[in-house]
């Protein structure tokens, strides 16, 4: 479907009153009582806009550090993201069109820009700003690359070269046209700027990843990009560590990550576990230094402590520090922005029993905090000088209209937070005794000069040198790169491997030697790169070496990668080696997920091996669950025959795995040719409920779903488009949700159950603990009532009929009636309240 065209044509056909005012229609009438603030007015500091010098005085930074101003208006305005180019200049995205007023009007105006900042005199403060590209509608991304930059303004992603060196884009070459929801002229409220592709990162593996986008790209020269499917991750911000693990977050969860590259988790649709998604923080506590009445849920007592919000509510842009300016104890630490609470958190990441754990670096205080209402840290990056740069949006309004609560709307109006706009600052955090370091120009270095920089102590230098070498593809430096893989610098050896891979110059002898490297990061990279030899003459040697390594590798992260790579072999000997590795390290927290991700279509055969050999016995329940999810009648029958022959204990284990997701088979059962005699065995009742066969009576009360009418079908199609732009970032395009963050929608009892409850959830939001498919989630889902009845009905109709759901659609009239009935409600719902509603 053409997302833009379909969405535009259908939405423009809607009534003029499509967008609902929170103060009026959403609340029903003028009698609505907005909850009062819990913070006494006399405790709220001055909320007026400050100059950069005045704002600087409001900062409290951790001992041993200082804050310096790197840039401010008029050089930069409304900055939301920035990256350093190879010449040391800073490329900045200016979202000048964001929330021009409290209604979000005029967000469809092309006023966004990409600007490039330069420090001409080397004093550490930018003093020159050039507009690289303007007339953009709500731009989100920039990544210096090739002769120019990759630029994103949803739904478009362009490569914009500067071929004549005048610091202006010469053209916009389409790379993708599905990078978020387009801001529709006349309907800007539909394109939530809190979602959409953002924060592009040229990662260790030479793929360009994004937050909030299920695609990745690889530079192929001359403005050409290879596209590959990736996994939707995070809301805003993306970073990586020295293993190449990606980190992201969600508004209420300030640090999430991938223990392994996300494309592996897409391999096996029969296995729907988290696939290596991690949530390292031990808590989500925050310690603002000013009272925080200006947030969406600040009127709820349990959210507050001492007039301050207790937990993250607008977390974004996690950043793993890997520079060379901060003290050594900061290396590998995770920093995260919280613009609604005016602070930056620092966590110390450690590996504990194979799990990454993040603990606060300070006791009840933050790395950086401000008493200024308008300090809005939204992004961070490490500079060529090793400093941590903080991008300060410096706005009164940070919450977008689409999820603005009546309480916050009133607070914004009372404190005159709409204007001024167009301000913005970029702050640099350095150790107290740090001296200014001039930015180098790596772009002017020859390829041979870039090779040793791959071993630099600052990650910006290493990664920039790698990118430049891959872009240039200069075969003349291959001997130097191969020599670097044998050097004393572990990070240099690792980056040399990936540079050779990016240039297409990897050889088996180099990889074979790296598989025995003393450093786990190098071995981990070598295992993954070895996959290129699984097709062709080198396959036998590669598979044999990887199987041997699986029996001896001591590092938990490398063990994961070995399992992932063995899964790429699609070979029974490799599968059996994984089972043996599972027995060797039975307490590994992620190994089972890694193994199961790579055995699509071979789960039953591996299960038979585990039963027969005793190897990898704890894989049996998950393997049986995969066979069930496959829904292949012949293979399910074969599994039941295995269960019938097995002893009592293995049978119990096998059937427990097979029925683990029995609720998913309520409507979508496995269709067998006949009733298995095995179902006469006691304890197989749940198995029987998952199956159907000719002559099996339909469950009591069952009635097939009625066909959708033409209007409902049209609404379903529009809901599909709206879901992609508004909901899929958290709940995923597949409806599978995000483990620990957003519950699944597929087969959800809330989606397919009471339309009264579901309507209230989308109209007003839901907060606190909620049980979905027997799992507990802690949520703070914002209200979507501002969208209006027609689009909400479209989204709900889509949810109740997609993924083989058969529930009745929900009409705009039904939503209108619920809206009117709950007209005075301003708070989100709790599970306990919803369960009281039929």
C-alpha cells in the first residue's frame, strides 16, 4: 500500500472537526474540572526564557566536571539532534516547526533545516553556522556521509550530496519513503513527532541503524544504499558500545538494548520471545533539582515525591561514553536525557552472570540537572575532543499535542510556555581540569594515515576512520589493515576486521587467526564476520572451526554470537553443537533465545536429538513451543507421537512447552486430518483445545466473525496506515509488542474483549500495572483522544481484525458515545477501574 497517498486521501475526506480540542470536545463541556497541581505555586521557579549565560548558572553537574557553552541562538535554533562530520564540524537538525502553538497548528510548514556549525578559531565555541538544507517539514535526522549527508524528514529519507563544496545540498536522492508518518497539509496533528525514524548510527558492522525504524542501510558508494530488514527499536536516540551492541530507550524506560544484532531475532517467527532485548537499569528513579509540575501526570500523587516526579517520563537518547577525555571510570557508562525533568542521568554498566546491569552512578542525584523549566536535553554525542555534547532543545513545550493532557495544557497556558521559540543551546561537558582540544580534520587525511586511527582511544576517531576507509574502498591499504589485525591494540584489531569486511576484502586466514584472539570483542567480531564463508568453498572449514569453538569459548557474549552464527549454517551438525553448548553453559541468560532464533523449520529435528541424546534437554520446552507455533499439521502430529512414546517426565516437559501459549490457539487452531488417539491420555486436555479436526464440535458460544462492510473495510485500511505511524513504534508492526515495555496486541484479551474498555484506553490512556496474556506490564500509555472518533475507530477496527482476529469492529458513533459518557474524565485509567466496566 502507498502509505502517504492512502492516508492523505482518506483523512482529507474526514469532517472538518476531525481534530478534537482537549479543552473542549475531549472533555465534553465547559464544566470539566482539570486536576489541580500538587505543587504550591510559590514553590514553582521562574519559568521565563533565560539567556544562555543565565541558563548556565542554573546547572548542577557532578563533582569533577564542568559545563561549557558550545553554541546558542542565533547560530542554532530548536536543535534536536547533532553529529560531528569527519572535518570536525557539527551537523545539526533544527525542528523549527515543532508545536508553534498549543494546538500544534502549522507544523506542516517547511521551516526545518540542517545547519553545519564550525569553530573557526579553535577556542571550543562554534562561531559559524551554514544552512546545508532548508524548507524541510519536521526533519528528524542527519548523518554526514559520502559527499554530503543522509537526511530524514518523514516519510522521506534522502541522500543529499554537496558536489561543488559550497556547503549546500545540491539535490535530494530518495533512499526510502517510509521513514515515519508524513505531516499531512492541514492535518499536522496526525504525524506524532515523538515517532518516526531518527538518530542514524553508522554501527560497528557498517550498517546504518535508526531508532523507530524497521530498516537498516549500507553505503554502496555514489549515493547508493543497500537496504535490509531490521527490528523496530526505541523511540528516540541510538548508541553502541565496543561490542557493537545497540542501546535505545522508551519514554518510561531510560535504557534498553540488544544483546545481539537485531536481524537475528527476525529469523524464526515460530519463536516469539524477546530475542536478546535487555533492560539493564535496576530502577527508573530520577532526582530533579526543581519541582516538576509541568509534566503530563504531575497531578497524580503516587507519581510524585517532594513535589517532584519520581521516575522517568520522557527518557530519550541514551549514549554510551567511549571517549578519551573523561576519567577512566566513565568509560562504557550510559548517559540518558530526561527533557521533561531537566536532567541527564549517568548509569554504570556492568556484566553480572552474563547479564548487563545498570546502576545509578550517584546517590540520589544526577550527572547534570537544571532549575530552568526550559532546559530540554534531547540528544547527546561524543565529540572529536572526547567531550560529551548535550543538545538542548530549549523550549517551554516539550509534550506534543497528540498526547497533551488537559492538566499540562492548563499549566503551559498559565506559565506562558508557548513562546519564545527558535532558541537552542549545545552544551559541552568536560572534566574540571580539561583543556580545549582543537578538532582534527580526518577528511583531509590519506587512507594510509587513517589506518592507525582505527586504534585511537576516542571512539569518534575510530568510527570515523572506519567509515571513511569503507567509503573510499582503497585496496592499497589492505596490507596495512591486515597487519593491524595482528597489532597490540585490541580495539584497533577489531576495527580493522570490520573495515576489511566493509571494503569486501576479508580473507579466511585473517578471520581464522582472529577467532583465537585473546580479546573477546575481537573474537565476537570474527565469529560474526565468519558467516560470509558459510556459502562457497570455505564453508566446511568455517563450520568445523565454529563447531570446535562452541565447545571451548569461555566468554558469555561470544557464546551468544557463536550460537547465532551456527544458526546461519542451517546444518544439523551445527544445531547439535548448539545443543551441546546449551548443556555446557546451562545458566546462560540469553543462550536459549539465541539458539532458538536460528532453527526455523528444524525445531522438531533438534527436539528429537535432544530427547534421544540427552544433550540440551532444557531446550525441549521451547522447541516444542516452536513446533506448536509453526502450526504444521504433519509436524504437530509427529511431535505428539514423540510425546506418546516418551517417558512420563520428558512427556510432561514436552507438553508443557507445547501448550505454553495455548491462549494464542483460541481462534487459530492447528488443523489435523483426524483426532489423535494420544488425546485419550490423561493430562492432554490443553493440547486438545489447541487442535481441531473434521467433526470436532465448535466450542460453546462460538460464532465465526462476520464479514466487514464496505465502510468498515475502508476504515480497516485507514487504521492500518494510522497504526504504522502512531502505534507500531512501541507495539511493533507485527503486534507482538516489546518485552517489558509495550504489551502484545495480537491475541490480547484487551484488544479482542470489551469494546467499552478498549475505547476508554485509547481515549484517556492507561497507567500502572496491567496484565496482558498472563504477563504483568507497567505502563504510562498517553491518551489518543485528540485524534478524533473517526481515526480512533479506524485504528481499533484494524486491531480487532488484523492478525486473524475476529472481533467486531468499533464505529465512530460508538466512540463518540463513550467520549460523551466520560466527558468529564481527565485522568488515565487503571486496570482496576477498567475491569469494573463490562
